[in-house]
């Protein structure tokens, strides 16, 4: 190395100095305030903690030059304003119990950190007192002075990071920073459905542009939350989401989770909250992914907004100054609740598929472009089509045919196809009654309000797969004993971790036992997997156990085999089906959970409402 060691030649030890408050606050700001969106998050959380019913957020130039948050909360007195700018001064906790936290903020770092790196002004008025204002620039506070304001607080932050210009170089474009602010506000709006939120971009001159507005919800929590999610995530989400409400050992899970057919290409529509606090936690994300593992392919991601409420003593939110990470006392309990609650809700949804599938189908249908309006009795239309040499009934294919077409001769105009049911007393089945089959792959069924198009192979594949899973759950996974047990050398830590889950692995046909020291012996493997590399399988399971409290790798491998068997054992595309076979398939779909999507998360059927079909033909 060419660099000179700075310690060479040093004759005296370095001097230890006490940093001043200004330097301490600038250092702390690096953790608390990463970007303008971080400042917005801290200020909006303070407004929520103050009991605000309405919060208005203005920003300019992506929050770099101006951030202003106004609320109608309890406010602060003139005597409290200087203390609010002191480090580790807070009204949220008294310091006696750092686990019993019921508020967003509690560290007392946000306001002094913002004042250290920007130009901060706080104007506040509590009930029954006069308003006051304090300003701080680069960590230097001015005296408190009188001000005019209704009850509540307005915090104005200008020129963020002017005191630490190096930080400005790491900020992204104004548009990217503005998008980050919008995402933060929307997450907090989901956490507080009974609070009004208004977000405005006031860059340039004029009153500004309203970016987001959410009115306070009415009624019960689920009704208010559904309305707020519709405003933030769109009505497509709420129309295709299942309400979640489950409790286990003091942990309460609520929220909405979308149907598998409403999946996304990335994890952008996953919102998780712990005691009302938006968090990004690998454990919870993994649990959400695990709940949908049997319904989505690896390149699709579920959409959900889930809220975990539990005793604050059971979760530690004081992990990082940004408070976006949490630690559960019993992580397995939280994960198990999410997985079981979501799978139960998906099972209760039965054969339901998302409405967006029908919308995409209708969007793909376009009428033929016509040069002008042509009517049936105009001579020009008849001349263009040529003379009719036979009746329509003799030449047109028979719609609704459910038996094989005749081999020779023309169809009889008065012939009633076998299996077509015109009885007006036909039961009103959810998936209707089969009326025909097209391209030997798609079943056309008529319902009371429209029609259903079923992919026969995808639907039957799901039915067979669910049947195989049910049989496996009842009879267990058959294990294949190894003639010579395979001994695998592991570290003592990995060995103990693996043996802690030996009972779970044995339920899936993998039997491991301690072999002394850090070694384990694999005595049986799942028979359905055939010949397997036991060592590679065990090491993969250990890798998964490092990041998650339990392993789903073995279960996933077995279910993948079952899915492959179901694919080969289901009705193939191109197979002609009789009317009774098609109707039997429809009835079994109605009675089987998860039949609305195939094993890869694609829809098995599309339902089109009669009103939408008529609109395509201009009949509405």
C-alpha cells in the first residue's frame, strides 16, 4: 500500500472532545432525516400524535426548498416551544418504560435534527392560550415571539440541508423526491383512515397543485379503511380484496388482501403496519409471500394492506431512528397468524376471480371499423355481401353446440343440440350452465346476468391439484427409507437449528437425526421427490431457516411435484367434452376453494356481464 499510516510518528494520544449540540444534531440528522420524505414523515407523525383531525402538507421543489405541515391538534405553549427543539425532549414517554409505546414518535430527535440542517419555524397554539412562534437556523434558535394562529401547529422547514451542503448532492431529482413524499403521506393516510389529509405541490407561483386528498372515513373501522384504501390504491383493489380479521394469542390482524388473480409484477402494492406504524419488515413480507406461495408464480406478487395490533411489550419499535423496522418477541406467532388468516380467507373466497380479468377481456374486444353507418335493409350492404344462396340456419355454425358436429350433410335448422338446456327453471348456478365449447378448450356457460368463459385445462388442473393436496393432508407424505443413511457434517449451530425443526420436516417425509457432534443423519426422504441429493436439500433448508423462523422449501418442492402431476392428469386442451362433463366441471369449480386461478396464478375463467356485452354492440 502506498498510503501512509496516519498513526506512524504520533507521539501523544488523541484528545477526546465533547461535541457541541449543533454538531451532535447534524450527525443525528443523517439517521433521522435521510431525504425530504423523511422530514415529512416525522412532521406528519407528530401531527397525528397531537390528535389532529386534519393535516395539510405543502412542499416545493420536491421538498428541497419548502416543507410545511399544518394540523389542528392540541398545539404547544410558548414555554414548551424551546424545549421541543432540545434533543431527546418529548411528551410521548417519560422514560420509565421504553417498550410501552403507543405513539409514532418518542425519541425526541426529529425537530432538533431538522433545525440543525435547515431553516425551521414552528408556530403553535394550544387551547385557551395565545399562539407563539420560534425559529431555528442551522441549530441556532431565536427567542420565542407572539404569532397569530388557530389551535394547532404549523411547522415550516425551508432550505433542507443548507447547513450540510454535501447531503444535497445525494438527493434525487425534484420529481423523484416528490414521489417519495407522496408515498409516505399515502402510507400514513392508510394508517389513519379517520384523519383528513391534503398534499399540495406549491412549487413556483400560485396556490399550488393538489397532489392527494383523502377525506376522513365514516362508520366502523372496516368501512373507513375500505374507503381510504379505495382512495389510495384504487377501487380495483378494494373490489378484488378480501377482508381479513383474525386473532391469535393477543395479536389482532385486520386489513384487506387481494385475490391471487389481482397480483402485481412487483411488491409495490404491499403495505404492512404494526400498531398503526408503517413498517418494512422481512418477516412480515415473507409471511405474506408464503401465504400466496401456492397460488402465484415466482414472478408475481400479492397486493395487501395488513394491520397487526398487539401489546407494545410484545414488539420492539426502538430498533432504528427511522422506526421502520420492528422486532417481535415471538416472530413465529406473528408469521403464523398472517399465513393462516390469509389462506383461510382465500379458501373462503372459493372460485372467485378478480373483476379486472373481465375488464381486460372487454378491453381486448373491439368492434370492426366501418366506413359509415350501414343498415341491414340498405341495398349497398346486400350488394357488398353477395346473394344469399342458402338460409342462414343451413350455413351458419350452430352456436350452443355441445355434441360433436355431424360428419356429413348440413345441419338441421330445427335440430335442438344435445345437452342444451332451455328450461326456464334451470338453477341459478354461480358459474352458469354450459352452452357450448369452442376450439376444444374453452367452455361457454350462461349465467343469470351474463356469460362465463372457462379454460377447461387450467380449471381442471387446479381441481386435481386441490384433490391431491387434500389426500396428502389426510394420509401424510410417504417417506422412502435410505438403504444407507447419509451423514452430513454441519456446524453445531446449524445442526441445532435443523434438529429444532426435525418434527416439521418429518411431516413432509424428511427424517433427520443427530449423529454426534455437528453431524446429522438423513434416514428417509419424501418418496414423491424420487432420487434426491439429501445434502443439497438439507443445506438449502438451513439457508432458508437463517432468514425465516421456519422452512417452507420442502413443502414447496412437494407441492411443485403435485402441481406437475395435476397438470399431466387434467383435461388437455383440444379434448372435446360432453355437456354433462362441462357442467360437472363447473359444479366442482363452485365447490372447490381457489378454483378461480390455476396453479400459476392465472385466471381459470372470465365472467362477462350482459350489460357490458350489450355495450360492445351499442345496445346500451
